[in-house]
């Protein structure tokens, strides 16, 4: 099994981005680097005072609210 570096992963992703979108991605990454703000999902949840749901909590949430989260006509 070959280990892939972060640089290789980034290059693979960037190779798939259309040229006209590269500037926006570079600006986003530069902004993140300058501010030092971690924008991972875990960091956002922590900063917002939230917590990750257990699988049981997630299933209960979906059971209650899931039908209201999709378009009623079955699209999407």
C-alpha cells in the first residue's frame, strides 16, 4: 500500500479544478493561512459550542427531521 502525501493529494485535487476556479481556491487557502483559523468541521463545532452527535443521536435527528430536509416532490 502506497502512502500519499498531503502535497500529492492537493496536486491531484487541483488537477481536477477548472482553470477559471483556481484563483478563488488560492485566495481561500491564503486567507486560511493568514488568519490561522482552523476551518475543519471539528473546529467549527467546537468554536460554536456544539458537539458531535453519536450515531444514535444522529438516527433520532434524522427520524424526526429527515422528512423535512428534502424537497417534497422527490427531487434532489
